């Protein structure tokens, strides 16, 4: 059995694995796709101490760093379920893979990340990273002085609009419903900004581009049924971040109402020996540098747990 088994190979998982291996304990890492969301990222300009890099390049660095240590990497393996130690006969935590294999561990760190909810309209995939963006903290500055749209009028959408308004020329917010679901203080702030326009009852129907970049979008006015066009260079999709926690439904690990793993100060979950870090957890603000910090913290938390609890 592993002392620490990390589930997930994004920035949080890589960091957790390195911190564990540096303690000289038996460490494994199982991931569906090494690199996680970073693999899908083009420009990264907010990874402190590296002025600018690209996703695949950063992932290469992560992999090299993990491989420098004695970590058992099981890539391209999907985890289907986790059985907490109090439910197994041998007292180990069991991690069950999609292929039926069963891994055993004294502690596990879940770092399975999240995925942005997509609009599922024509052009969205084609122009992903070519104007279609999901993270204003990351990509906002790429649209300096240009016209942009934000899809979604919840807290994240209105926050994005306020954030972008200070950088870009103009922001159009498109909300599907007839009301905004954001906090009133955010709505008031957005309404006070001269370069933010909010359109309700608007269903985005298509992303348009010139073959290389986004040039605009079409939406249906849900009152009149009319299709309207907005000229923009960037579209920020803010209709929700979905945590990859479905496989934990049977584990009894406490999840928030959004499906995020509820963690404490040391990355611990509601089940002994099971820790979690990064975008899959309740930690606010989902960023690479935060995921790495959280991964190291959960790993130290797991080590602390191991030295206080004897092996079964
Ligand atoms: P992830 O990166 O999501 O990694 C999750 C890992 O778990 C993956 O290895 C995945 O394969 C694995 N996994 C999931 N489910 C299972 C399962 N059932 N079994 C086994 N393995 C599983 N942040 C920044 O700081 N700067 C940026 O510029 C930036 N740009 C971004 C651009 C885009 C397009 C996107 C999508 C995100 C961007 N982010 C950026 C956010 C950043 O990528 C995330 O905050 C970060 O990757 C979270 O790390 P994580 O390790 O928690 O999860």
C-alpha cells in the first residue's frame, strides 16, 4: 500500500506528490491526464517568478519535477470510487480505478480539479483560446483596449465585468434570465461603470470569427425572438465551474452544495486520512499558484496524519 496516494495530476496533484515524496514515504499519483487544465491554457502571465509561459511548457516542468522524485506515476487512469478506511476490512483507504484495479493507501489527496461549464454553441470550441476565454484574472489583460462580452450574470459574471471594465474598452454582459443572480452590491457597482452594458433575456447562440480570432457573437433576444449581433474581440464564459467530484458521491466525503470537497485548514476532508486540494475543493479563487500552494499544504497535512496514526 501507498503511504500517500495522490489522485489527479494538475498543479495541485504535482505539488502534493513532490511534498510527500520529499518526506521519503511511499507516494503514488494516479491521473486521467497529467497537467490537468494547464494543458488547455495558452498564455500564463500570473505564475509568479515566471513572467510569461505557456500551459504545455509549464506541464512539462511539472512532470520533470515530479519525475525527479520516487513517485509511482499512473497516468491515463481514471478513478471511479474511493472507499474510506472505516469501510474497508483491512483498514486502508481503497481507490478503485475504471479498469477495475484497486489501489490501497494509508492516506489520499484528492486533486481532481474542475471544468468550466461551456455554452455549447457553434464556434465556442473553434475559438477557444482565440477569443473565447473562461478566466478573467488570467486572460483579461490580453483584451486591453478591446470590446469584450461576459456570458452569465451571476456573481462570477458581474465580478468579471467589473474586473474587465478597468482594462478593456467596453463590456457587454449577457444574461439568459430576466434577473441577475449576483449580489446587489456587485450589480450596483457594474451599473455605475460607464463602459459596462447589461442585457437580460439574452441567449447566446453563436460565436463568430474570421477563422483565426473571435470577431463577435450572436444572441437571441428572448422577448422578441430576434437574433442580434455584438462585435467583440473576447468572450468570457462565466456560467459556472463544475468540480470533478462525481466519483466521490458514494464515499461519504462531505461536499458543498456546488459539489466542492469541504476542507479544513490542513486540507483535511470529513473522512480521516483523506485530504483534498485545488479547484475541486471549497478553496476560494481557482488559480495555478493557489492550487500548488494548496497541494503542498494538504500533503503536509497528510504527513502529519501519518506520523500520528499507526499503519493498520
Ligand atoms: P486541474 O488542473 O483541473 O487538474 C485535475 C487533475 O485531475 C487532472 O490531472 C485530471 O486529469 C485529473 N482527474 C480528474 N478527474 C479524475 C478522475 N476521476 N480520476 C483520475 N484523475 C482525474 N490559472 C492561472 O493561475 N493562470 C492562468 O493563466 C490560467 N488560465 C487558465 C486558462 C484556461 C483555459 C483554464 C481552463 C484554466 C486556467 N487557469 C489559470 C486555472 C488553472 O488552470 C486551475 O486553477 C488549475 O489548473 C487547478 O489545478 P488543479 O490541480 O486543482 O486541477
